[in-house]
């Protein structure tokens, strides 16, 4: 009798389709990011579609930072305060991003514009990491890993915005009052009726008044319609990409999907590093001694048939590569190997030799410039060597103090140096220097300088040609024939560029 159960019975139908469903999306998440992402996508597309070097770029960046401010404000957070509460670096990020964006509409130099884009990309993603993650103690490897993860992790969440939107739409499926529905329909009908009448009225008023007609033309110039079907596809892609970018990057960072392993104290036997750095360091000492004797003091004669200009140019880029290799070697040794006074001493010696190599490289380039004049690549190399000196200095500090925030120091130094470089207007400085060398009789063949300026420099250099009517006119013709700048890229409100506009005023006298 003990096996008989007389209690209540339950109906456990496991095939019931009304069972609890697992939601793929989140309506609240779409409320948070949806409108923000939509506004960003529209501004991003309008400002940057086939238009990355015009007045709309700083507008785009200003709107982006403003939207990010309101997004952060929703969570009770600040635009410039990091997760740890610091705000100094946040202000630096905002100012730097705006300055680089402003430069985008002040130059037509393709190399500088590409470097601007790279700098903005790296700065913005490191800024997002700074805002959403605790970056205390991160070194260069962690920051590079973090930026890479922030770029690629959103791909794994590609369908999250659509799932969230689906849940949000379901939550909104509530019957609206009949009167409200009628009003919405009436407004829609009113708009449809107004469109044809508005077009007729605008046509009549435009023909009636010249000033009003000019105003309407300017308004329609801003909203340039696509010329072909590919533009419709491009604009659509840009809108979708902009929406996903604005939605997913803060989404994955806020959810903690981006995880960066913090560095551990080096554990590899330092004897390995001591051995190979000692061997390499001894070679560097000999090489540095030769640089001092031959290049710096000139106390030893060069091989026959070799001028100082030839000696300066020969091996320059190999030497630059060795300098970069040394910087990488010091970085790896301080990260992987256990602390060792002997290793630290050898790394400091290698660092000192690297400074001699950098000085040798710079002196070689200066000697070469004195003979063969200035070009953009030569000027950029000199700037890069100066930046390399700063980077190496921070690395050597980290050899002594491994807790030194090397990435932040390098990021600030390189950013400030780059902003100073681009706002100095390199093309203008190159043209000015080379033309002055011609005026001073330092150039044997004027055509070499003439051809370089006309063929290789952008409209940034145009002001340096004032007073040389022939060269300025050649410069204008090359711009029109080779790049087609005139009346094509920048002659619209949306495509306004200060460098082009300034050059156009100078070119105007030849029409």
C-alpha cells in the first residue's frame, strides 16, 4: 500500500509551445543606442561620403563627440573622465581629435590627409578604451591589443542591433487611441498634398526674385543628389556601416566584451637577453665610434671617390631601420625578461648607441638636403627621427622604472609633434626653402626645383609661389590637368577646403 500515491496530479506537457522563450535582443539597449546611432549614421554619411578632406570633417567630429557626451551622460558618466576617474588625458583626446579634424579641411596633401585619418582612427579608439576600460598599468602591447579588439570584437555582435530593434518594436505594439491614429494619418496626407504645391510655389517665387532664387540654389547645392546608381548603393552602405559602428563599439565596450590581459612581470631567464644584447651592443659601440670619427668630427678621411653628400645618403635608410629595430628590442627585453641590473645596463648602452645612430641619420640627411634640396620625404624623415628620440627616451626610462606609463607618454608626445608638423604646412615650407636656395644661387639646375614643386606639392604650397607668376601659372595648369582639383572636388559648400580656396584666389588672376 505504501506505493500508492493519493496526492494531487499535475499536467506537465513538455511539448507546450507557450513555454518560456529566450529573447535574443534587448529593447532597453536599443532605446539607449538606437537614436544615437541613427543620428551618427546620417551625419557620418552626409559629411564624409566621398568627402574626407573638407569643412564637413570637423563638423562630423564635433557631432560625434557631442553624441558620445550625451550617451555617457545617460549612464551618469563624463566625456573626459576615464573609468578610474582621471580627466586630464580625456581633455587631451578631445582637443587633439578636433585639431586633427580641422586640419583635414586645411590641406590637400594626400599623404598628410592619410596620416590624419590614421592618427584620428588610433586616437579615437584609444579614447574609447580610456573611457570604458581600466587601462591602469597597460603598456604598448596592451594598448595595441585593446585597439585591435575594439575594432574586431563588434563583428561578433553584428546582428545584436537588429535583434534589439526587433524586441523594441514588439514592445511598442500597443493599440494607439483611434483619435491619435486619425491625426497621424491626417498629417501624412497633408504632407503629401503640400509637396507638389510647394514645388510650384518655389518655382514661381524663384523666378520672381533673384535673391530668393540664389538662396534656393545654395540650399539645393548642399543636398547634392547622387549622379548614378552606384552612389545610391554607396550612400546606403555608408548609412548602415555608420549605424553599426556607432551602435556596436560602445555596446561591446560597455558590456565588457573587450578583455585585455594585463602584463605580468617578466619571467624569462635574463641571461638569454644579456648574452645576445651584449653581442649586438659591442657591434653598436664600434659602429658608433666610426660615426663620431667620420661624420661628426671629420677627423678621419673618407675613401677615395666618395663625397660627404654621397656618404651621407648611402646607408641612411638601413641605419633608420636599425634604429627602429633597437627600439623594438628594448621594448621586448623590458617586457619578457626578469629584472637584471646587467641587462638594464646593456640596454641603456644600446639606447645611447641608438641616439648616436639617430644623430648620424639626421646629420646625413641634413648634409644631403644642403646639396639636393628639400623634399617632403626628407622633411618627414627628419620629423620622424625627432619623434624616435622621444620614444627612445621614454623606453629608457621604462628600463629603470618598469611602471612608467610609456604608451601614454609616447601617445601624447607623438600626437603633439604630429599636430605641430601638419599645422606648420610642410608643402609651403618645402617650396619656400627650395625657392630661397635658388635665389641664393645654391642650385645648379633650377628646373629640378621647378619640376618638383609643380609635380609633387599640393595646393598647400601655392602661397610660397607668390611673386613667381610663371611658376604659379604652371602650378595651376598641373593642378587642373593632373588632379582635376579646379571646379570638381572643392567647389561646393559641402566640399569647401581652405587650402584649395586660398590657391584658387591666387589662380584667379590667370583667367
